[in-house]
């Protein structure tokens, strides 16, 4: 590693730590509502393609767009910034993080109450019927054993908390958007809760709640969640992408696939094209623009 690369990597690690700590802090209220009979064990579930079919941020962004929460021009602006870095191959972690953060600029000026209220409606109309029954049953098994169950997702904490509450789970950890006096600034706290940041969130929550990570479980569909999966005593691959499936087989992890062959193939294509919260929001904007033209 060259001297110039070292500060960039440190900065990216700091963003992940900050994102994880913010997400864990956001789970305080939810977790305080439950009194587990098995207090040192818990389960952590990724959301997109693990708990529900598709990307939650896609459905959220699409619903917000329909309600004029932001314009097509704004979402396409975020799409351009993301596409630029992909096409030219810029790998500067700082620039990538700033580009991802810019995807939330369109919520600046809106209130947390607005997003939460709309999130409830959007869950009912676009997400509830996409919950995988098999994964929901796995989460219930942990609850029945007296363990707490958290969602851990790159989606905004507001929608993650709604999903957790509707499913009767303990709580959620998600990407935290900065807000002052209940009004969004358009900036992230740290970075997206993605990859290493998820592991940081789980680690921070475990320390605060007195969890024994060796007794905890984690579920995900994505190889990107390997840091979180490797942190706990039991990792389970749910509807896994090809890389995670291979890793799970090599390490003797359980695999659960609730997709039909056709759905699995389609999900694989979507996962390759849509990565993280930015891409989900971009997909929503492009989809809606296409409809406007037709």
C-alpha cells in the first residue's frame, strides 16, 4: 500500500465504523421493548432478497417518486453520478462514498415524519406481499427460542424499522441519514450500512447488549455480507448469489433457497445490475421515466 492509499483506506474504515455505530444506536429504542429469555443469543437478517424479494430501497424510491417526494430529474442526477464512476473506473474510496451519499440529497428539506408516514403506506402496497415466508419462519424460530432478531440492511433505517415492526421482530439497523430537528440534511452519518459497516453495527450492538457472537446467527443472500456472516457462530446463506453459495458450501454453512429456478435467475441478474441503495433508487427513477414516455 502506498502512502497516498493509506489515508483513503483509513477514511473508508472510519466511515464504516461510524455508519455501524449510528445504526446500532438507532436500534436502542426497538431493542428496549423486548425482554428475551435467551439474552446472549440473537439473529441478524439482511433484508433485500433475504427477507423480501427484490430491493426494499427500489420499492421505497418508486413509491416516493409516485407521491412527488422527489423529481425524475433529481433521481437521474444521482444515476449520472453513480454511472460516471462505474464507467470511468474511478476507485478512490472517498469519491465513491461521496457519490453514494449524494443519492440522499433529494430528501434534504423533508421531515423524518414525512418519510415514516409514507414508508408505512409503501410497505403495505409494495413490500408486504414480497416477504419470503421461509425466511419469516426462520426469524420466528429465533423469537420462539427467546432470542432477539434484528434486520441489518443498507436501506434507510426508517423503512428498515417499519419492516421489522410489521414482522414482529426486535428491531432494525440501517443506513442513517443525518437530520436536524427532524429535517433531513441530505447527508449520511458515516456511509451506507453495507459490507464491513454491517459487521461494525452487529459488533457494536453485541457489545452494548451483552451478546455472545459465538451463539448468534446471521442470514444473507450476498457475498458482500461476508464480514457480518463471518462474525457470528452460525452463518446461513438464504437465496444466495453464486459467490456466497460457493463460499457456504466450502465452509459447511447451511443454505436455504426459497426461489424457483426462474426467480433465482432473475434475482441473479438484478443483483449484478443493482448494488446498494443508490442503484435501487436509480432503478426506480429510470423505471418511472420509462413509463412517462410510454
